[in-house]
C-alpha cells in the first residue's frame, strides 16, 4: 500500500493503493514553476474514495466506492524525497522518481501539524531554511510579526490580545488563577475561564466534585484505561450505560485506541437524534447502523446496551432489543482489539471528532452519562480511577 503526492509536468498528482489497484487523481491547473507563489494542496481519502484540491479552486474526486478501504502502511512519512529512490513503487509516480525542489510549510496529517524541524523529524538530508533567518513560518503565532535580531535569534511583536515570546499566550490568561492541573481559556481581551480536569469544578477548578453522573457540553471528554483488559474475552465485548441527550448529534462512547485509522473500535453515538452504532474488527467491513425508527433526543434518560459476540452485534434500548445483525458472515475478524482504551463524550481537546472518527460523528456529546458497565462486570466504572478528562461537569453543577 502507498499514498503519494507528487508534481508531474507542473500538475499536482495523487496516487494511492489500498491493495486493490492504484487510484490516480490530478489537479486541474498547474503550479507556479518559478517559486514565486505559495500554493495550498489538500489531499486525502475517505475509505476508497480519494480527493485532491489545489488552492481551494478546483477539486477532483475519485468515484471509487468498492474494494479495500484501509491504508496499511508501517513506514515513516517522507517529505520532499525518500532515503532511497529505488524503494519507491513504480506505481506511485509517473516516470522516474525525483526529489522535490522548492519550499514546503504547514504540513498537516489527519488534522495534526508535523513539526518540520531538526527535533521534529526522525532524519533528513540536504534540507535548508527557506529565508535564511530565525523567522520561519509560524514562529510567531496568532498574527504576530517576527523580526530577526541576530544569528538564530528573533523577537515577536504581538497583536492584542496576545503576549508571550511567541504570541501564544492570551493577555487574559497571563496571570490567571486557575488551579493546578486545569487549563485557561481566554474569553475576552482581559478575561478568561478555567477548564477543569475530571473530578474538579468551580470557577477556579479548586473544588472536588463527584464523578457518578457526568455532564458533557460538546467540548468534553473522558479517556479511560481498562485495568482488566488483559483478562477480557475480546470476542465477546459488551458496553452498557444510561444517558440523557441535550443535542441530537455526538459520539457518546468509543471503545478503541482511536490512534490509527485501522484501529478496532466499537462506537455508540447519536445522529439526528437516532442511535448510531459502528464496529470495526478489521478493514471496516461493516457499514455503520443508524436506528432510524428510534428517536432518543432529547431530555429523557435511556438505557443502552451493546453486545458484540464474534461478528454478531445486538443492541438493547430500555431493555428492548432493537438490533441483531451479523456484521460479517464469513467471520474474517471476530475479536475487538480495543487496547484497553475507552473514550466517552469526545476525544482530547486538541483533536477533531470528525477526523478521529473518519466522519462517523461530527461533534462531541452534549448530555449526561452514568452507570457505565463493561463486559459482564457487576460494578460500574469508577471514572476517578484510571481516567483523565476535561470540561466534564457533575450533573448538579452549572457550567460557569
């Protein structure tokens, strides 16, 4: 498998292979060959379907809908060239492989920017700085202006309401009183609010709060490590919980590592107020299921239980079975290798829900959650043990 972006006769070309043949997409216009224009390229895929755009003006879509859907690669990511050109698949490019000549900045993969520096890269050779000074791209954040002051030195002139050596600190948060372990978020030029870690609350996050019933506000998450994972029978997974929704869309529970696109997962959430279930035991063989005849939003508590026995998934809502389906009659994959990781309400604050879930869910959960049970455990999860989280409130507390 491979995923390769290249320049061919001045056009941007995307080639990728998921194991069932090479897909090829090309931009509609050429780039500036003289190096006087910065271009923006966006490329990727959702399952087998690819997309490519140059400067947001033209976009070419690949209409492939069948075949393989997972990019199975275990190599490093190469930028500008590779350590051995002979290792490049002949299907990945047009003609002979050549290294890139030009400048590159702001490289994002799955929504996360790669640090193109000596410390951020695993290795490299024959790469120089674009302008020859310490004022590289985004040295000064949030619109700050960089001024080189000597060999390898610079200063940032920050616009309001930013301050700090790299204009990365809000003036409102410069002298905040948030308790240790919490986060500060500016809410104006001179004001801020504290984002509390799990188990803490109050205006300054200095009060202990229970974690029996958790309230999520769409930008919350709890990440739990299952201490009993090594003893679990992952061919027979089960998760049960009670919830009340305050919005009709959002991921409620994600059982899986959520690190790589091909990681196994069992996901439960809402879409247009309907319960949505998605399972990946390998290669995303089963399409997600949305229970269109069952509305669970909003304002009423419901009990949900999802059982996964091999490839057979069963869903119970308020003690009534609403789904029983064999995801893969051929039983190519039968175990949920979730790595002992579970997320509730969303993911880490810097991560985009839509990107992490490959579009299965567009946002975090808004509502409350309680009585979460795993497998056949007789006691619910104690979220203050083996868990981390932010922006999660006790059901009785008001959001400040």
